[in-house]
C-alpha cells in the first residue's frame, strides 16, 4: 500500500495547478491578435486588452501556480 504522507502534493494541489495553468493560457489567448506588417499597420496592437489586461491575467495565473506549489497538504493524524 502506498503511504500518502510521502507525496509532496495532494489532489487539491494538482487541481490548483491546473486552474493556474488555465488562467495563464487565457492570458496568452487575450494577447493574441493581428500583427502589424511593413505594409499594413494594425492599431489593435496597442489595445488595453493586449497591453494591460492580458499580462495582469498571466501574472495572476503564475502567482496562483506558485501558491499551489507552496501549499502544504493537510495531514491526517
């Protein structure tokens, strides 16, 4: 039988890591959009969504993942 005390993470840690990864992916999706070329200028590259909102969403996702890694599993005594 496997002793659960030897694992560094429990089920909740993995769920929190997955949620953090989804938040980071959402931030990168928010950054996506048309790019400017030499012949066509896209003013959308300077939109608030791509410059301010998306990086903050990614940062929140990374901080959430750090919390998920540092969270101690509850011990059963």
